[in-house]
C-alpha cells in the first residue's frame, strides 16, 4: 500500500501515527465512530490539533473554532462546549469532517459520511467539503453507492465489484460511456423521468461470497455476455485514454440481463 511513494505496510507504529490524522485522515459513516460520547467537542478537537502540532491549548482551541466555522457551523464556540449527544446528526457529521480537516491532510478517505442524512443536509455538506478540499489542495477518496453523489462530487471514479476495481476513469467517461456490464447495470437501475412507466432493470443473482470466490471473472454468473473465456480472470486494460476496464467483452454489448 503506497502513499506518496512510501509503503505504509513497512512503517513502524510510530511512523504510522505521524501519518494518520495528519497527512491522511478518515471520515466514517457514523460520526460517533469519531466522536467520544463522554467528552465535549472542544476536548476532542484540541487533542486532535495538538497530536500533530506544537500549538498551545488556547491556540489549538482557536484553530478548532475556525475549522468549525469553515464547515458552515454557526456559533462554533457554543458547539465546542457541547457533547456529541447534544448535536443533531448533521452537526455531528460536520464536526467529524472538521476534525479530519484540522491539519489540511494530503488525503481524506470518506466512507459514505452523508448516507444517514436527509437530502438537503447532504447537499450542503457535500458542497462545503468540495470547497474546502479544493482550497486546501487535499485529495479526497469518497466511498459511496450513490451515483448522483459521484456525478456531482468526483473528478474520477473507480467502480468496485467483489473487492476489485472493475472499471476506472473520469466521471464523464465512466457514467456516460460505461464499459463494464456491472457499471452498466448500476446505471440502468437508476430511476429517471425517461423511464416513467417502465420497470427498473436489476442485476440478477447475488454477489459472490468473498471467502469462496468463483474461478475466473467474479461477475460472470450475473452477466448476460458471459462466455467460456470468462472462466479466466480478466486483466485490467485501457480501452480509452485513462479509462480502464476488467472485462473480456467491454462496451455497449456487455449488458446484464
């Protein structure tokens, strides 16, 4: 696992601590995975600031307050004095995101952090995160099953199936010209005004057991284009500039049933 040319698996625990939360930060789906329910927000944010800086407690608190304000949180000083249970779900997630942004990391990994929020709050947080990561020059990996979020937030997308990337490229290429049958199936299953009165398509079958993977292409049992060649494991290949796919039969013909 490489990060800026450094193999993270070969680092000591101390070296990893220097990277985690500082150069690489994580945002979880449930903000309570980040926030300690028995500590006030200020205690947690000050500790996070001072873990990777030489700031004193007062300066760390001021930095925490500024970061909350950047996340669109009104009355940040009041929020700092609150316990997590005193905040709404959207506010807790904003605090969790603010903690990830404290050190302007090189990379943030976000695991569906807006899934449990209503659409309005989700849109606000997505806009705030997008603005802040661009201002800080931070790279963002956003893990999601919501293709509308992908379309509105990402520059590039990697589609995963059974733990492997099956298609990767720019958002425009992958969503407008999907090459892998799984990607095509995901897009076809989305409702739209153009499909009014039509049954939504679905991908037949079930995802394989990751502890007992089938031989060859993991998607073959669910794919209408499956052929004898699919008993072999396809390699990822570039079919358009910067657009790769792991499939023997990519393109418009590679549809699911």
